[in-house]
């Protein structure tokens, strides 16, 4: 039986403005106001002719509780007037905690600030006030204003399961001042958004960020682990903007990087009571998503980069609008709208921006092929409509003399070649999907020839790999392991198509002989190699640093083992059972990183118990 959240006959001002459910008739303050630390009050009721106001006594009681002139309200206000919307601190264990005001005091040095005029009967009027100081300017916010590094009590607000807002910081909450509120006001750029949207973004916490030390830790984790497989951001350019007080990076991009980086960062401040980073990642995702949906960011490059990084968050196994496939399709649509599929070599862009556009387009191409294969959907990027040239090693060099950028770390040729070979492998995969697995390909009779030609392409691809990317179990390297996992997955996919049991016209399966043909042998051997590489990745604690495609690789290897698990050959049957159990244990460990692994785990359990189900695969 599904749980239904209790609904209120009337909503408070905050919930009514956000158009969300309110439970203020059950508890004061309501759950949403406790979460976002807002004043929970009701608008003044108006009597309607011919109808009795049955809830007026209750509303009056609520207004009395929220009246600042009342004795109880005075006691609570005296202890909470120093807190503001930007201060996220530890809350008490009860749900009837006193709420904090979202208003900020006007400062002569701040251009934008929010003031609330509270009255005992009227709702607070939130307005944007402009300072008359001539020293302030309308430029982008400074990095020091973005990162609240001078107040250690400000940390990542994490929404716990009991709908309380808790902070990952363990410091005392006695150092609450209004200075951080004034700094956040400088961060807000009201030129790109109207007043109502600005207030909604504040309520959703879109302008809140962790301390500078924690932010730098997350960014470092991002460039150390995610950037090598998702090189869509110029590290030298970003860090130059990050350290520039007058020209900081995009807030949307920063929140998206914090989302992706929190998936691989091991800082204890990001972990919840279960030792996971899911709550922190969810917080960053909600903030970045709020900025994107409000059209806060106008830079095409920052928008596409952020949409790509949205793919590192997945709310749950059954989500359709918050998974990697959805956000990648949105990123491709937006990128094509901005013209990323066309070459910008002759444009007036800076050198670093040209390189970034080129890398982003080929990354979108890779993800389009990979996610289409995983979700069983047709891909949407056709290289016929694209004139972007293939990547080179120089494209990964962050140096830009025109902008005065010097590379933070020297370009590793192996990492550049890794991404280039990654792209060419998925070009082959796209051809296989089109010629072997498309709807029209089912009617062709030349699949055997097609499989042979693609097999020769894959063999040549693996031979052309440089020595530093060759993988052996005696010499472990993550980039080589990822390339070989993708290679063996494509090989399994290609050769499995030739020995699948197909239904004849009378809908009966053709009988198989006891001899394993060459295609079965290649697929079985590739599945074993793939499983061994995944085992090495887990031993070296690099499972969280790999992309989610590794789940599909394990799943496909499991299908090959299931096909041979009931073989009449005892030796093959024993090997298939052994590696099937290994794949099952790998998926169990993947559930700590990816929610999708829980679905695969249920499938594996069903296949393991049901022999009839194994015959249908």
C-alpha cells in the first residue's frame, strides 16, 4: 500500500507560492518550511458569501502562534533573528523547531538584498532593494562570495529522511552572523531572472555552497577521477576563473561539478549516517536543476557541460526523467541547437573554447551510442550531419596563449589517446547497431558477412592500441581496463547475434547441436576476459571511478554465461557457473554506487532460481 502524504485544507504562504503540498494544518511549522528554514504563516482569510468558514478558528490560532508580538514568538525570535536563509546549521531533533527568517538586512556595500517587513496580521512583503552606494558594481560575484570560507558553520545542507535539514559540519552554531547573508546577496545575479523566480531559487537553496576547503576537495576529486573519462571542462580555464575574484565561473556549472565530484569524493563531510554520498549528491543535483529550469545561465557552453554532468545522478531504479539517458538526450538537443555539430575552427572563439566544443561533441557522440545500447533505444547523432573533425592529442592541451592559460598538469598522451580510441570504438559500435540490430537489419540475409567484416575491424582496433594502453592482469591501469571492457563487450554483442536461438515460421526453436561453434567460443572467451578485468578493477577500488557502462558489461557477460550454464559439456558448465557467481557478487558491490544495479540483482536472482527462465534467454 502506497504511503500518502497528509494534505492540508490550506497551504502556508511559502508552499502556496511554490505550488507544493503543505501539512501546516497538522504541524506548525510545516515540513517544507522546516526543511528550507522559512517563516511558516498563512495569508489573511477572506469570507466567501454563502459559505461558512469552518477553519477560521484554526487559522487564527496559527496566526497567533506566528505573531511576533506574542510572548511565545518573542522568545523564539530572540534566539533565531541572527540566522538567515544562507546559514545552514544543525537543527534539533524535534520537528517543532523555531523557524528562521529568509530576510536579510540592507547593506550599503551590497547591491542586491532582500528585506522582509513583518506585521502581526499581514504577510511579509519580500522586495529587492538596491543600494545607493557607488562603490558596488553589477559584475559577476567573486569566488570568496561564492564559497563561504570565513564562516566554518556553513556546510552542505542535507535533507534527512525525517524531513529535517541537517548540516554535515559538526562545528558550533553560535557564530551565526548576517555577514554571510550579505555575501550571498552579492552572488545573486538578478539581471537574468525576475523577482519571483529569484525568490523560488533562494527557497530551493540554489545559491548555497559548501565551504571553500570542501569545495576545493570535491573539485580536486572531479579532475582526478571523472575528468579522465569525461574531459568536457578545461581545467586550467576553470581554475583560473575559480581563483579570479572579479570573474568567477558559472554557478550552474559549479553546482554540477559538485554533483559529479561528490560521487567520487571521499570527504567525510559528504557522507550520511550510512557512509554514502547520496544525500549530498541529491542536494547538489536539486540546486543545479533549479538553476537550469529557471534559465538562470545563458552561456551555451556552461549549459551543455552542466547537462552532461547531470548524468552522474540517478534518483532511483525506476526513474525515467532523472537518469543518464534522459539528461544525455537533453544535452544533445541543446548542443545541436547551439551548433555543436558544426566545426568552429574558423570562428572567433578562443583556442580553449574551440577545443572544448570539439571534445564535448565527441563525448556526446560516445554517450549517445553507449546509452542507446544500454537502454535499447535508437541513437540520435548521425555523423552524416556533422563536420567536426576527429580529435587529436593537441585538443587535450589546456594551453591558450590568447587567454594566458598554462596547463595545471602536463598533458598525458596516454589519456588523450584513450579518449580518441574510445571514440573510434563507438563508431564501430554504431555501425554494428545499425547493420546487425536495427529493425530493418532483421530482414537481411548477409549477417554472416557483416559479422566477419566487423570482427576484422575490431581486431584491427585492438592491434592499433599503443603499448601504454594494452592491458594485462600483471600490469594494471584503469584506462586500459576500461578500454578492454568496452572492447570485449562489443565483441560479445557482435558474436552473440550469430548463435541466438531464433524462432522459425512455425514459432518453434531450432534444435542446437552439442558442438560449440566458433562464434559461441569467441563470445564465451570474451565474457570471461571481461569478468576478470572487472574483478581487477574492484580489487584496486576503482569501481566508483568507472562510468556506469560497466554495469551493462557485467550484465551482458552474465547473459553469455547463462546461455552455457546448462551445457552438456561439464567443463563449460562448471566455468559458466563459476563466472556467473562472480558476476552476481560484482553486481552486489555495484549497488553501493549505482541504484540501477539493484534491478540487475533481482534479474540475476530470478535467473539463478528458475531453469525455465534460463532457457528463454
